[in-house]
């Protein structure tokens, strides 16, 4: 069994409390007196929590039973720096530990991957840390068009143009290797059908998901693809920004789902959202929220067993004003490692508690 | 349509177009020995002895005769850093350990069940130390001294990871800087007594009863003779000779314990006597191979990837007979025909320090907080004070893999964008500027805690071509015409092609991202 993981990084720290809303908890109204999502704008999932109405496009997936929501995901001794915290997530490290190898690369340490077309991971945004490491070949296609164009140029010239300069010859050889991957991609992508339904192009995520869909339809043998949506760092006047981002995220993921179902690929893909942290439980004085800790993650895909996982963090037992996490993100990663790729890596957890959101 | 720029070659100040395309190398001005060296020679000299030279720096040198320029580089080398030293450099290892333990205990204990964010002094001092050196490399008025200091650090490696006492590494760095262009023999003698080295290669615990061979082996293999030029018995003799050289726990200073020294008879490289450490070093310094090894390494650092054996022998002979003075050796190296050979221009791969420090300098980027730069260096495989192992950085071609090449491009892109998008000093407060900007560009989240430029860190949103048009050139590059910009930034013709009709910013962006920018 092998599935392709599609990572969706929500950059800036997504406000979990206004994403998966604990609408039934009176503490929520107290903490979020100004920016709380009102009861009638919550799409109820069970007697305690519901989605922000802007996430309505995800309800097809929820009803079909292929949307899992893992609640309260975080890690001990949370760090509230954007960079440090995303690094902790991306390298699956403990808060006190600095690692340089990404968690997906760690998962594949010592594993034998097929030669494929010279690329194992495609990163469509700029942060390639999750797949960074010697075990995987990652191509960052921040600007696919430019990447392929450059690849073309060098491939044509390199053979004749090192001028007897060994340093340049080496550089060109490495470029060649990158370009071989790019060429493989290009050939596959050229023949890939356009997605059945176009993605909203308003923000970059749409373009990135378009690329991801083509990569998947072209059967490029990768283990992961990564896209990102930025702008979640809502310190002030949060509501309009956050609602717009949620709406955009949901509509894009809904299009992705329909496209992959149409291409008969939905069962082979697992989509997971993540963010460096959630936000402070209590709103701040500027109608926004400051950096916090745990938040929910969405996991979607044809092989996903829908429903709520983990426990919603208590709003009356805050730690330093923040939600206490109930699920360590490394357990989510360990689940994916096993159920996407058949790898038993446990990310240094003493007792990994894998969740059960993926069909074996 | 993109026009490929051919590099102009300046002959005595007059511009002439070269036919560089046919050979793949910029053509060179015919030598006019005592006259102005011209742009290309000046550029080449600076590219190997400085970090990220600016057009103004090249211009100020091009009118000078080559030999005088070399002499100027070597005259009155700075023997101390300009950047003020961190304030903890007097702290001995014992005191640091005490503070470290108490911080660890404090962190574990916490207050009211809450774990405290405690600064661990070893880590914090290490961070400050790396930042200190990166700052010195960026701001120094004598980059060649920094290059030489880094060279000696890569030769006589010691790492924070093992030593865990940043003050010792600082003092070792001060030693390398003091002797950067001084004398190799005295440098070697000082290194053998250097506390960081004594900790790094376990000399401090080496006693007559139980000599430790770690330093002895590396002294022969890496610092002087090279592998295969001595036997195991030689290593044992050397280990015995250095017993008793140690480090005082409280002060962190070198200390000699005569009672722990083995003063018995030893045989080393065919010579016998009751050798101590200094006698061993004297014997090693008399070996031609010691000088050759240093010259070969310097050649790879400054001239080309492939040392010329005859030249190495010649230069090494002079080096040894001249009592291991470094300055005359460097002078001879920089004046050598090989150094000035056009075939050796752009024939070295930039180290991560070259790339990162050089790009910051040439772009004139203000980077008050250096931690982000150090993390870039870490991603690219060259953290100051933490060489990967006792052999130091392998350098050369090993700097470039598919991963590091892409990462280099990413960091360069990041720096280009930093000129117009993200301030290098840690971003703005979002509260002051609500999310409009972030919405529009999906820029990375900014906050007061944010630091610029960790390894693969996003400044996303626009394609490079657009970024190029938005590049704001600092005073180092502003107002310089396109051809000179290219000539300054690239050691040879662009490999990937640069659109000469673009804005100056777009040309700088394209040059930085051209494969040729990886060369020096």
C-alpha cells in the first residue's frame, strides 16, 4: 500500500478556535467576545464542535466520510516563534531539540525507493524542510515555469560550455541531475490532463493545487507534494482576513477533492493541513489573536476514515492562556508514515499512539 | 528575446569587447606588467582574497599595478577583530559548567509546574560566538585576514560541539587571526598548547600512564605530514611526548603538568631522544612534506582545485627555508602565473561563507541579527566553529550537491527579495500593519519574534522575474551600469543567460541566480 501525501501548510498560525469552533462551550463566548463565531454561523459536526461556516465546502467530504479532523494537535513546551515552531513541526523534533532533517526524509531513512524519474517530493511553495534530507530528492517548484525553463537552458548548453573548468563541470553535472528530474517531470506534466475543474486563482494556493493535480494525474511517482497558504498571522482585525482564508482554503480543497475523484485518484492521496501553531485562546485588544499552541488538523482522502479524532482541548484548563494539546503531532506523522508509506518510523516518541484515521 | 551579454574586458581603462563565447571564458587584457592591472585582474584578485567585492572596490584597485596591489593586501594585517568581543570571553570552563547545570536544573524545575524558557549558557554563548564572527567577516576592512583565519580554522579544526566552551574557541580564533598572515611554525606551536585543541583532540587528559593518541594522530595526518608518511610507532612516540599538556579547569588556560609527562626515550621518524612536544614539532617542521601540505591546501583555497606539483614544491621550499613566514608565501602564491592564469578565473566553487557573507556584502544588505545567516551556513554545510569533523570542510566540489545547489538558489532568492520585500532585521509587527500586505502577497508571517532567513524559509508569492524588477539596489550597486554589474558579480559569462535589456535590479537578480555566480 502506498499513498501520496499532499501537505497543505497554513502559514502564520491558524486560529483553531475559529476553525473548528467549540460552540457549545460558554467559555468560548467569554474568551472570544468580539471575534467569536456566532452559533448560527457554525456548521455543527457533533454536540460540542462545528466548522466555521466558511468551511461549508468541506461538508461534502465530511458527509462522504472521507474528512478526518484531528483535534488539539500540538507538542509539549510549545514554542511561539513562527520559524522555530514550524521547524519543530517540519523536522518532528522535540521543542528542545534542533534537527536539520525533515520528518518525511526521516521516515524514508534506509528505505529503498524506486529510481522513479529522479524526484521523490515536489514542493510547490518555498518551504521544503519536511522532505529535506539525504534519503529523498526534493524539487522545489516554487515557480514551475521558470524552473523548467532554466532546466531547458542548461541541459542544452552544459555539454559544451564548461570551458575545461572542473568546478563549472561539477556544477553543471549537478544541475544536470536536477534537470533530469525536471525533464522527467516536464514530459509527464506535458501529457497530464488539465484538472477537470479549474482552481480559484485568487491566491497562490490555487495554482499550486493545479500543479499538484497535474503531478498526480501524470502518475509522477512521488511520496509527497507540498503546497501552502499564507496569511494566517492574524494579530489584528482578524475576522475578515481569517474568514476569507478559510473560505478560500475550503473551496480549493473541495475542488481538489472533486478533481481527484474525477481522475480516480482520490483513494491514492491523503491531504493534510498543518500550521506552526494555533492562536491564543483569548482574543487581544486589536480584535485579533496572538501566537498560541495547539489547533486542529484536517486530513482528507479516499482512504481516510472520516470523523473527529483526539479530544478538543479544554477552555477552562488553559496553560498560560493557551490550549493544552491533546495529540502530539508526531503521532499524526507516525500514523501517516505507517499508513501512507508502510514505514514504522516513530519520530523519537517513546510510545507512539498512532491514530486510526486511515484505512489499512 | 534575450540578449546575451558578453563581458567587456578593460584594457588600461578602455573598453573592448571580447570574443569570450568561443572559449567559454572571459578574455583577459594583455599583461602590462607594471601598469594598471585593469578590471579583470582586480576582480579576480579580490574574488579570492575578499568577500563579495563591490564595483567600487574593484575600481579602486584596477588602476594599481598588480604587484603593488598584492603588497597592499598583505601590509599591516589586522591582528585583532574589529567587532567587539562577546562579554563572556573571560569565563572559565568550570564556571560555565556551573551556570549550565543551574540553568538545566532551573528549566527542569520550573515555577508553579510551568516549564521555564531558560537560556542555556553553552548554547547561547555558541550562538553569540558564531554571530560575532559572521559580523566580523561582513564588516572587516581586511577580508583576507578573515579568509586566512577561516582557513586555519578549517586546518586546525576544533568544534563547539565537542569543546562546549565558547571562550576557548574565541581565544583559538584570536590565535588564528593573530597568526593569519604570521608564521606557521609559531602557529603550530601555539595550537599544540591551545586549550580548545587540547579539549577537542583529548590532549588534556593525556598522561604518561595512559597517553591519548588522538592529537598525535591528527597532528601527523592532518596538520603536518599527511597520511602514509609515518608509522603507528611514530604516533605512539608523539602521544607520549605531549603527555602532561593540559587545561586548567577553572581558568581554561594551558597548563603543563611535569609529573604527568613521560620524559623517557622516544624514537620518532628515525630520530631518538627524550622528546617533549616542542622537539616533536621541530622535527615535523623540518620535513619538506609539512610545508608542501600547507601549500597544497592554500592552493586549493586560493588558486584552483588542482595544485601544480612542481609549483607546490617550489613554493613549499621557499616557505620552509624562510622559516614558515606566511606572508611571503601568500605573496608568491598571489603573484604566481597559475593564480593569474585566465583559465583559473572562476575555477573555484564558492564556499557557503563566500556565498552568504559575500552576497550580503555585495548587496549591501543590512543584517543586524546574524543568527539567520548562520542558519543558512548550517543548511549549506559550513557552520563556523563547528567543522563536520577533524578533517575540516572538504570543500571544492563537495560543496555542491543537488540539495545544496537548490538551497543556495533559494537563499539567494531570499536575499534578492529581502532588498524589497522582507526587511532583514526581523520583520514588522502585524498589529501595526494589518494583514493587507500578507493577503496580497501571501508573504510569510511577520511578527516581532520572527527572524529572517532560517533554512528553507519562504518569502513567497512572486516569481523571480518579478522579484528582480523590484530589487532595490543598495549603495554598493546603485547607479552602476549593467555591463559592470555583470562583470562584478560573475567571474565568467553567464551560464544561463542574462537578459541585458532588463532593469539593473533584474540583471543583479539574474546574475546572482546564474550558475556562474557559484564560482569565484
